């Protein structure tokens, strides 16, 4: 892992200061104090999240002269490992931040466990289930007995899909689970007719299905269905009910109810220096005009959108301080943040107890993740 990381850092690092001299002072604006060089881990080169992260780095360079070295890696564990080992100050993640904080999936091993992560800024993106125009499926509840995609090795997609089914008062026992090796494979399955519904973003790869003869039909998550949303959030508490006016199978004059997630989020550890995080967020906010037109999703980084809850993990104290200062942080945001902090304390306490119990019972490393998931569920009353 380390050798691969160093190779990535050496050969594919993007230094956002290509045309600047190394002696330029950090933070040209006197009210922002940042290091001359920052280091962030992020998604692989070419990914939409990488492009957005690069745009943020370019904004800091052009407005403040701050150089950013982007370290692209291919997994959530490698991105977080870079931060855990102090090689970067922060990382950019999707739902992997949630799984890491909860100690789930790749983070359920002895070596990992719940990570005490915090959010700095969280641009919104919308997501939902899609079927085809010819499937006969109009609403999520109509999926009973139908084929629904499960993407192997993609807990982010599968957890959301599980929540969407719950919204329609369904479980995986009510549908036929069709496994795919990747999102791309599931998308091809929808087009070719081997599956009836898949999860996807409203402005992403589903456009390929929309352009096919069968088209694409959005299965709406009605924002006024409080009971449905309560069921959904038991599986994916990081999602929020919103109305989307732009996207695949959405008309601007007829917005549809969808789920809002946060992607990609700037993430750091809870013990990160509060002044650094405060100044970073301030710089990202104040350089918005520099990068807002560089990618179709960059308007989502507007601070009133990206500085609110819910997110996959609680907001960092330095970020909260800045958001309060500019009048963005609300009492509702604070209540959500406090609740998530309390929840994560329970998760971390459950982890410590589970590790002690596992060691007493001499549970092997390969068996520990399943043991931990059961102990976690008991401790949290799930």
C-alpha cells in the first residue's frame, strides 16, 4: 500500500502552482492564513470528483497563492490512510466517510475500526433509483418481484438502494437481487434488459440509458412522504429529501423528489487544527467566483449549499466556527451535528468493548468483522 501511494504521489501528483514561483507567500489576502503548500488525497485522475477537487485547488492558487499537491488514489481506505499517517491534511470522499466513521465494510477490521472523521465542506449532489420507460414500473413500490441491481464491492450504492427500497416499504426479500461487478455493468444491464432498476445520480451516467431506445424513468422519492423517508434514513441517515429541477427525466418546471447526498466532501480528522480548518473553509468560500464555472457541479460548492447538514459525518469545529460567523450555520444544523457526535461516541465505545471481548474470546482477524457488526448492532439497538 505504502509503495503504491508513494508512486502515485511522485508520478501523478498535480501541483496546482505550475506557473508560480515557490517563494510566493501563502494567502495573499491578509484575513486568511494558510500554509504555502497543502496536501490532499482525492479520487483518481479523470473522475468527476477529481476535477472538482482540482478546481478548488486552482481557486486557492489564483486567489491566495496557496499551492496544493493532489494525491489521487483508487480507494477510500488509501485516501484515509494518507490522512491517518499525516501525509495529507485532508481527503475528499463520498459515502466512504460514513462507513469509516461507523466502522463498517472495509473499516470493520482490527486494523481500522471507527474513524473519528469530520466534514469541512459538503457540496450536494442528487441521487435516486432509475428504471426504463418500458418497464411498467412507475413508483418504487412497484418494484416488488422485480429485478434490482446490487453492485458488488460498492457499499455506497447498495446502502442507498436498500434505503430506497425501504422508502417503498420493500426489502431485498421482496425483489430479485441481480449482482453486477460495477455501476457501469449495472447501467448496461438496465439498457439491455437484465435488470429493472439501478441507483444513480440525476446528472451522471444514467444519461446513457436515457439516450437508449427504452429511455430512463426516475422513481421519485416524494418529499412529503414522511414515513417513507423515516424508513429510508434508518439505512442512509446521510441522505436528505429535496426537489430537483435539473437532471435525467426531470423537467425544470416540474421538479421531482430525490435524495440529496454530499459528494465529494472535504474530510479531516476531529483533532485537525481548528484554525487551519477555519481558514481553509474561509479561503474555499472566498475563492468561489474563481472556480464556480469550471465544472457543471461547481455551483454546488456555494457556501449556503455546501455548508449545511446533513453530511456523512459531523462538521469540524473549525468549519462550524466559520459557518456561524457568516450566518450560514443554523440551530437545526447544530442539533443535527450534536446528535451525530453523540451517536459516534456510542459507536466508538461499542468498538472498544467489542475489541476487548474479541480478544478475550480469541476471535481471529478474519472472523472479527462479522463479530463486530453483530456487537455494534446490539450496542446501538439496531
